[in-house]
């Protein structure tokens, strides 16, 4: 997935994720807080 910002990337990933999927975030640093944002968005589903 490619996006212009972290919030769009999180929204797209959460929309595409299905039960049983595994998501992998790789990068150098905090990546704009994507880990916490992704976990919070997935928990709200």
C-alpha cells in the first residue's frame, strides 16, 4: 500500500484487513506513530 500520509495509510490498511490477516509495519523509526494508530483503528472495528 502507498499513501501520502500515515492517517490515510492506516485507514486504507484497516479497510483492506480481513479476519486472520497479519499486518507488518517495517521502517526506520516511529513512522509517524503508525503502530499505535493502526492498533487503535483495528480495535475500533
